[in-house]
C-alpha cells in the first residue's frame, strides 16, 4: 500500500535522453506565447511554481507531450503510471475545479479515491492557498492533449486505495507551512521551497519500514541503486564544508568545486533548479546552511598498507589519475575533486558504483553548457578491480569510509545490466 516517491525518482534517469529536457523547453516556449496576451501575473507565477515543483519530470513520458502523462514508474510494489494533467477534459484534468485540484495536490485525494504518495502531496500540503490557486491558473492554460493513461499495475493488496487511509493517519502531516519569526526572510523562503515545492525530503530523508519519513531528516538514503546524499551540515558526509555559494552554483549549473550531479538529481537541475531566480537559489542555500550542525565522528581510514587499498592505488594511477590528477584534485567545476569529498564518504557506495560501472553525463545548463562526463568502466575492469579502486578512493586523500567488496560490485553490475569484462 505504500508508494513513497523516494523509491521512484531514480526510475526517471532516462527521461532527459527521452525528451523531458525538451519538454521544459516547450514549457518555456508556451510561456513565451502567453506573453503575447495581456500579462497575467497569476499564470506566470503558477508557471514558475510548476518549474520549482518539477511537475514536468513525472508527468511527461519520454518523447511525449509535456504534462500528458504516461510515464511508467516501476516500484517494488508494481507499476504506477503518471497521469495526464493537461486541460483535456476527457483524458486530462480539464473538467476539474480548483477544489478538486486542491484535494489531489495537497490532500492526496483524487476522483477515484486516495492517491499514492508517488504524487508528493505529503510535501505539497505545505503550499499556501495563493500558490495553489496560481499553480491551478497555470495548469488550466496547458494545451489539451488527448492521451488516455493506462491504469496502474499494482498487485493485491497494493491496489487497494483505501489502505492509504491508514498510511495517511500514520505519516501524513497536513499542517500548512508557517514561517519561523526567529529566522530571516531568506531562510523562511528557502524552507518553503525545500519543504514544500521542491520536496527535497522525499528523496533525501530515510524512510521507515512502511515508507514514512524517519526522524533522520535530510540525512541521505539509498534508493533504487543510487544514494541520495546527506544534506545536513555534517562535514564528513553532508554539506558542512559547502558554502552557500557552493550550493547556489551546484543548483544553477549542476557542478561546483566538490561535485557534479548524476542520477535523478541531474533531471532536477535540468528541469527545475537552473531556472529558479537568483534570490530563490540563495534562499535555498540559506535554509540548508541554517540547519543545525550535525557532528558525526568520521571513521578512521583503512591503513595505506591494506592489501585492497594498495591494489586500488595502483589501479587509480592507471585508470583515473589522467582526469582526476594523481592527488585527486580534479578540475574545478568540471572534474570533481576526490579530496575530502562528502559524496565519496557516504554510508553507501551505490552512486559511486553506478558511475564507475556505467559512467555519467552531467547536465548541460545555461551556466555550464558543456556538462561534465565520465566514461563507464564495466567493460574494462573486473569486479575486484572496481572494488579495489573505490576502496582506495574512499580511504585516501582525506576520505574515510567502509571498503567496497567485489560482491557489492557484482550486485550493482547485475542491477544495471552492465557489461561483463571478457578477456581475449
């Protein structure tokens, strides 16, 4: 009965290649057309809210029309297909009222019963009445697309929508957002963006056994083969060493002096954050930097004479040093530094395994038109070689984290369907 969206985001990785990035361009093109008509600030503001909420990512199928739905989200509980939210009256939501839209977006109740939290109403519940109305004003202007979306494919008992009544009673907090008078306007604006519209906690907050949020807010978690990193002010695994400007640069361009985006975060940057105003990006950064510092004692690194570390160092010199340099310094805003890198120190090596096996291409943004890229090594390195080089990286150059085993690599390789090495 639980369809938490944190299990779903990484299924969207193919969407940029399949057309979601083009859909965002279409969204802006539609906005440009609207400018020919008398200015309607509510619609314009609603369009901006849709971008901040990244609505297009889930409601657009690869190669499909913007917001027309049809994207299959594969979960351990079955397949959920994103709905058509264009103004088509037969297959979309063109016949809905503002009250019906509100019920779905902020309360998780659709015409056919309770929605699953694949639709992040648990975050959108914090939206203000005015923003909800402006978002609806924009959604109503989206050209109708006649596209009937197939039913969800959920086995019993997950197909029983009424079971969400119990889940909501346990985990759904419908309290609207309330600014904290002790905080600055910027921090309060950032809190609203992060907690409501951008729904960052859906991916970055660990879940309990039933899919509800745990108390470890923003402390990072693994989902479908990727690790959504720690966003707390923890120096070792989180944003403690990042400045506010580092956060702004990352959200605007997809890269900064510490990292380059990969996985589903790339979609978020392409579709959403690169288009936010400078003031809103700085507000998000102010919010995260205002979170309480979280002191976590870093584990001691494995000794340099550890057999796996020694083997990994040799592999690193041959395979990695040409780009990342022998010291791991990299190239600012292009090739991530490996030195004291929180992403490398993460509890889980899932993201590192994905990147090393399959490679990655960062977003091409207005601020960084040439996205960072790294080739995959699944075709070239055996499981034990990849395990060794990751163990070395995670225990050198100021890093300290658990070793990676060949079994870890084999599991990731199988999940990715990555090529096996064949020696001739």
